[in-house]
C-alpha cells in the first residue's frame, strides 16, 4: 500500500516528466517553425529583391514598394512618403563597416542611411551616372562600386565620384550586370553585350569573344576562388575559367555543364563550384568531375536555379524559380515548397543567413519567410 506521501511524490514526478516532454516537444516544434511575413505584417510588398543583415542583427528588406527594417519584433517601413528613400523599388542593399546602409533603387538612384539621416545621390544632384542601379559592391577601402543599367560604372569614396563609361574609359558596355574584386584589388566587371573588363585602378583590359576565350559577351555572374581564378558565368555561352593567362571554357558540348545559361556561382570551403543554371538545374564542379542535379536524377524541385547560399555547416540552400527551396547536405535533399512547408511562394529570389543560422527567404510574389532550418 502506498502512503499518501509516496502517492503525492509519484504524482509530482509524473507531472514533472510530462512537463519535460511538453517543453521538449514545444522546443522541437519551434525549431521546425516557419514564420511568414506578408500581408500579416508591415512588410511593404510581397515582392522581395534584396535582404541584408546589419551588425545588430536587424534584417533590412528591399521590396518593390519600399524598404523595411525588422528587429525580430518591430517593423519600420521606409518609403518615398515618410522618409528620404528616393524610390520605392529597392534593388540592392549593402551595409558598410560603419553600419551605413547603401540602398540602390530601380529609377531613383542611390541612398545612404545611417539610421537617422538620409543622403540621396541621383543623376541630377551628384556624379551618379544613372538612377537605375543593378548592384553595389564595397572594396577594402570602403569605396562603393555601383553598377548601373545604362550609365556604366561609378566609384564613390564618400566625397568624390568617378564615372567610367564607354566614352571615357575602357569599359566595353554601359550596362553593367556583375562585379567582383580579387585579392589584388582588381575589379572584374561583367557587362551586357560588351564582355568582361578588368580594371586595376589605372589600366583597363577588355575580354570579349573576339580577343579572348570568353565564350559570350553577356556576363551574368563572376566568382573568384582562393587561387585567384575567375569563374565567369555567361548568359548563353556557358562557363569560363580564367587564371589571368589561360582560358578554359565549359559548355554543354564539351563538359558536364547541363545548360549554357548560368545564373549563379558559389564556391564552398573545399573549392567546389556550385553552379545554378536557367534550365539545366544545379551542378557541382570540383575541377575535374561534374555532378549534375536536376529534377530527373535528384530531389532538386525545379531546374531553374536562381540563388545558392551556403550555411555554417556547409549545407547548400538552393532557391528555384518555380519549385521552392531545397537544402542539400551533399547526400540528402530536403525540399520546402508551398505544399509541404511554411514557404509562402515557390519562386525564391534571395536568401540571407543570419548569425543564429536562420534563413531569411525572399520570394517573388508572397513575401518573406524565416526558417531556422534545424
């Protein structure tokens, strides 16, 4: 026979045990939770084009209808009506070492925001050569290199502007799509129709289909590996590797590259190139072997790969234009789409990973999603 005291103790132990199970289950469910921000939040638009994360962990989201800051609880929206943002269509966001936000817009020029003050640079009031900005990249000296869709390339050191166009420099086209900076500080500039240009700060060297091994004159993406090789993705001509002297071209005819339209190139810690294509899926290239992942031979959910991001554990997060998001650990695939997860849209445009490992996923039509991915 149990005494009342023993019975009470046993009951208490059972309650504690149940409480532990509840806490563990709650924690597990929370780590699997998707949080979606769209019309249920102050996100200004469901079309997300850029995500950046500042030193304090704030998420800065560029959308078709303005800029938003999200600290995990509170939203602050900036648009042309309530702030110094010069245009509501935000295309790119870069954050410098002083935590200034540099915001490139599609039609309104460039804005600098230090969390208090706005400074706007337009064609009409500065040396910015075009108000339509495609990309911004920072060099080691804090200079802003601004790729425009019609005005060439601009360098801004915070005071002085230097503009490079076809009329005053060796830049081969005024439509600049991609920029990368190598270990020596050389700028590698990919253009639409004009090929590739190298700029060392004084001299220009142009590479195109007529004078080099570059296979196509529209350069969509440039990545630089640890050996200084340039990996150049083109839009129709495949992929090229350039070591500064020799060109090696990879296309559907002479290699395992599955498609000649290259959207994305990311290089992992082992030096493998992960290449996203428009029609042929994803490919891994280790310098010798090609491994193709597509909807026929893998769990890749769609063959149009737009963005690739690698987390701290080496997992590849692959955003597709139509099939949702995929996580690939090198062996196993996990697919997230609108049917099986909290992902709000199967068209993924941008992925950012914060210091806690959360994935912030910007979609084309249905807003922003946060996933801790554990």
